[in-house]
């Protein structure tokens, strides 16, 4: 907000933030809020009535002034005189642009008419679980009257739009005592003369619905939150946590690959008590098949989930085979759903893969174009579970008809909203696993891959360093740290499991962890030799092997990149153990490229020259040792290396990161088994 923020706007934003931050009130990016007030027209200098309303695609909890659409109320209300009727109501959305006041502002949402036509200064439209439970109950109209009396009215299901705004405005005008409405199959709308009154009315509706459901649960003798779903089925009880997570990590790569049949997806795993309880109940298959109801829910979760129907402790091979069968059936069913309802002017089918996969005893896998989208899809399905439980407690869950879901999912206005989204970054949907990511070259690689859209797992023996780099990248939606010593098989396996549980799998692996000791042949001990080969030669092998298990199971191809060295082909002095270990890594690239190509997995390498600035290896003593070998001050070592190159340029961590990005961004899709020199031109290290 600025110093010139209108008082009504300030109140609107504060109210939006409070409501949006409480998951009982609404879900992420769900609902909208508005305020009306008088401002000065900059052209005439006269007062003008305006409405500020959350724009399309915004989120109440994080709403800013720039996320508001600002419209003149006289023009918006005048649209009622030219409204062509329900059959052509979508045309009214374009008319909102002619009601705009001033420059900029967010695109008006489909709910703009609801806010503008209702005769109240402040309006909230929200998607609380308790309100949607009444809205989706088979006898929702009767229950609304029983719960609220005449303070809240019932509006039968109608797709959001201009006509819904007219209907609600008419109810408000005819019933001055009403504080809001329950929208059948959808949510609630409340209003007030002040921001405080509007918020209080919204919360009154939400809390009254919560109490109404809780009282009915107690009256029916329900002892637990999921009793409305039927009795617990012993064979569906959740596995113990360790077994649950191990099974999720084993299944997720396969499920992610299946869910990415039409386009790559990032995954999210949820085993919250709400999900596990739902999946342990005998009634969950029936309810899951009915699908979600609130448009904000099924636009993110699809009309229904895929539900695995084998026992939680069934052999993994049996579960995997059944998942493949169910996925094929899901795709066929979704195509049939599309063909049942598509008209000549419907948008093309966007994809037939599930967004939600439910695994009894284990939890829920959700998928999306990025981690946030995948996580939010899961959160919305939790909302849907809460809605089902509430509706089944007071009545029977009865979502809107499938035909209406299709009208929302393949609405031309929804298609236009998707078209406004920015183009994805080059590495969007890709999950990167970077060893030695806590400093130097590894840190630079992690930062670059994240900047290009990848989710990054920062692996380092120094857990604190990994945490700092992950925090530098952003939230857990963008990066997670893992503590892993690449010489330890169990730690590597655990680190890859963490990556799978965080993002659904792995696509891009960077073998970067390394160290070096600069000693002559006679001074190099067996321990020196073994240490460097354990970390680089053996460590790279262990990481590549464990990652390949995930990559092959996903069936989505992938990249493995080795950060080798020009020393893998250049014979420098006092460097036998390091050079030999790097040569081992270099040949692993060739061997694995040959072996994994059949799976669409590309294996390439990068050969840097000495990276002095920002390097953990050089800072750990290697720089001083190499400077002594070449007879230059340590602080001049980078300049020394630069002067011996053809380009006379120093190599920095960022230059190595650039090469990794070039190899993995898709432009070199037909390249494998290659080593890219990043050495500013060292003729003796030219590849032959």
C-alpha cells in the first residue's frame, strides 16, 4: 500500500489478508472480496463511485493493491441494460474492460458482477469447507434454512457469471435482513455496509455452518472425524510411518511417470491424518468416484481422482501393475467424459492424466506444472474431503452434475485465463539433484538450475551449507536440503528418497561433489588415493546408480551430468590421485551414456579448468598447494590459470553452471556422452 491508498482499499486488503490466511475461511487463490467507495475523477475533478475487487488469479492472503481490478460503478451497473441474457452472458466479461477506472489494475474476474451488482459496500465470496458442505448436501436448501433461518438465503447452482450476480442482487434487495447466501454446489457470499461488518458476517456464516455440522455429528454418535465415511476397514489401515514413507518413495516415480504421460508434472506427497483417515474408511471409493464439486476444487484436482484398490501391504510389483491398469482406465474414462460433453467450439482436451492419486494406507500423490501447483492441488483435495465429510454428516454428498463440471473445466473464459499465464521457464517441471551443492561450483549450479525453473535438491556433506543454499533459492516449493556423504550408500539412497518424496522423482542429476590433494607420486599415500577415489569415482558411481533407479522407473528420460575436470585428460604435475579419479569419472560418462541411452537418459560431462574464486576445494588448501607447485602467490593463482589459456580468462563457478544448463535445457536433446570444456582454452586438454 502507498501513502495515497484509499481508506476503503486499505480496509479491503486487511480483511482479505485475514480471511485468506485462515484455511477455514477459504483456500489458496480461492474466493474474492470487494469494496465500494467514492474517489475523485482525475479528468473532471468530480466525485466518482468506484469498486475495488480482487482480480482474476489473485490470492486473498497475499493480495496487494496492484492485484485489484478498479471499476466505475455507474458503468458496471449500466451493463444490466444491455445484458443479452444467460445464453450470451460470457460476453459481459469483455464489457468489464470498458468499466475500468484509471491505468493498470488486474484483469476483472468472472465474479465481478456478483460484487458490483449487490447493493452493499463490501462483499466477500469465499469457499469455506463448512459452507461448501451445506452447498453440496443433497438437501442443501432445507439445511441452509435450518442452520441460518432467514439470515442466509439459498441460491441453486448456477455457473459463476453475470446472471448469478443479478440473482444474488435480487435476493439482497428483497430480503434486507440477509447477511449472505449459500451458493449451491459452490460456496458462500456475504456482505456488509462496512468492511468490519462484512467480515463479521462472513465469519458468522462459516462458524454457524461448522457448529451445525459438529452438532449433527455428535447427535449421530460419530466418534471420529471420518465416521461419516463409514467404518474403518482393517485391511486399509495406514502403514506405520517409516513403512508408509518407504512405500510412497517406491511408488512415486512410477506414478509420476504415469501422471506425466501427456506433459511432465511435478509431484507432491501428503500423508496427513485427514487423508489417511479418509482412505481407511469403507466409503472412500464411492465418495472419490463422485468427484469434487466446488469449481475452485475440481479445476485443480480434475473431476475425480485415481484410487488404488490393492491392500497397503500388497507386493510392490502387484501395486505397480495395478496402477498401470488403473491409469489406462482413467485416461479412457477421461476421454469419454470429454467426448460426452464437448461441443464444436470447446477447447481441445488438455490432458487425460490424473492430478490426484489416492493410495490407501500410504496417502495422496498430487501433480501439477510446478511444485506449488502440485501442493495446492493436494490441499484442495483435502478441502474436498472435509466437504464430503460435512455433507455426509448432515445429509448425503451430492456434487454438481458432471456436465456442469465440464462447462467449468472447458469454459472459454477458463481457457483465456490459462492463456494469460506466463510461458514456463526452460527447466520447469524438472527436479534437479546436485551433490556438493553447499558451496562453490555446486552452489552456482543449484542457483542457476533453480533460476531456470527447476526444483532443486541441494545435497552436501555439510548439512548447514546445504540448508543455506536451499534457503537462498527460496521456499521448499523451490529447493530442499539434504545431508549426504557421497561415499555412503545408505546416505545416498536416503537423499534420493527425500528428493522423491519432496517432488515426485528426479530428472537431472549433477555429480559435483569432490575434493583434491596436490601431491607428487612419491608423497601420495594410499589413503590419499583412496579418499579421492571414494569421493569422486566411487561417489559418482553410487549417486548415478541410485538416481538411475528413479529415472528408469519414471520412464521420462533425464540427464546425468558429471563435473569432471580438464585434469581428466591433461597431465599436470603433482596430481596423480586427483587426475586419475577425474579420468575415472570421465569414462563413467561414456559408459553410462551407452548403457542408459535406451531409457532416454543422457549422460554428459563438464571439464572445468581450475576454479579458484568461490571454490570450496581451493579454499580448503588445494589452492595453496597448486600455487606452490606453480611458484605463484595463492592470491594470484586465478590470474595464473587465466594467462595460460587461449582466451586469457578466469573460469568462475557460474561458467560451469552455464555449461550444465546448456546440456540440460533441451537445446542439446540429441547429445550424450559429451564432455564440454569450460577452461577458457587449454590446448593440452583438447579432446581428441
